[in-house]
């Protein structure tokens, strides 16, 4: 393996790793107080090194319940960098102290169900609001929409995640179950887009309370998407997930 491999950077977007570890307290207790302090210092220095890497973010969180003790969410363009950082994080407190309990690899991506400028103009501005195509009012509204969508796409592909106190992650896949005659992938694009619109409407109700990042993982891990929710209160996590269960696309 080359010491300087060719970067593995997507055409657009970043790689994302969710990493969960349990702490082997028996191994940790074998270290002297001085060794423990040194291990903590080395982990802290590694975190700062990763966070100072170009276009890289690292969130650190404690995990509620004994499923794990410690978690990291790593976003960085180059898969080689992501893998290198992951191996170093695993060993940062010393060999065998951190034991991986769960991990997930995905990529930030654009949504294929985003409303286009043409659709917004035809369906919303003309169809719903009765504007005349090409009018000053129409052009101003279309420009405002384009700016809003530019910001939205930037967040989807290159998010700046806030340091909020609550984080929730879960993977998901769309159903394809012949037994109940439902297959997401047998629906045409228009039908899928209509169903996803319900999710988007629900999500907008939590603006300022929930930051949602959907990352794609088809072919990268065992599910098709990863869902990361950041919040300031656990009740908002519970509320949005519960409410979305009633959207037709989830029901």
C-alpha cells in the first residue's frame, strides 16, 4: 500500500463515518494514572488535528444506555483520510481500550426529489399564486427560490454541523416487500416525489429545533441511507420521528 495513495474524493459531497465504541474498563485500569493522563492528552490532540484538517468535521458524544460509551461522527472529503483518522481514533486511548461496537459509512448527497426552478415556476408561482410568467414579480420570486435552493444544496453536500447537545443516528432502507405488494422502487419518480413531499413538509415544522442530515449509503454499507438528527432537546427527536411515521411514505 502506498504511503501517499491517490485521494478518493467524490465528484460532489463528503464521506461520513459514524463510529461507536465501548470502553474496556479492565484494560483502562491497567494503565497508571500518568499513562491515563497521557492517553487522554493524545486523544485530545488527535481530535484537534482532525478538526483542523481541511473540510473536515468531527463530532464527539457520549452514548446513552450500555450499547456503547463513546461515539464520533466524522465528515471529510477523502475516504483515505477518513479511514486513517478512524484507525487512529480506535487506538487513541491505547490498544484494546476502545472496542468498536457499531460503525456506518455513507456520503452526503443531493436529493433526487428536490423541486426544480422550472417546477417551482410552473406549479407554484403560476399554478398556485397566479403570477404571469416573465413578469417582474415572477422573476423576483424565482430568483429568491434559486438562492434558497442553492443554500439548501450547500447544506446537503457540505454541511456545517452545529455543536448541539443531542445527536441521534439511524440507518434506513426503502421497502420492497412483495408479500404486502409494496415496492418503493417499482413506483415512478413522480409518485415517489409526491410521497417524499410529505416528509419535507413535516421536517420544515421543526426548523430551528432539528437539524437533519440524510446521507446515502447504497453500496457502501448495509442500508441505503443514514439519518442524523441534531437537537437541543431529546423531545424534539422523539416528536419528529413519531410524526413522520404518519407520513404516507413511512406508514
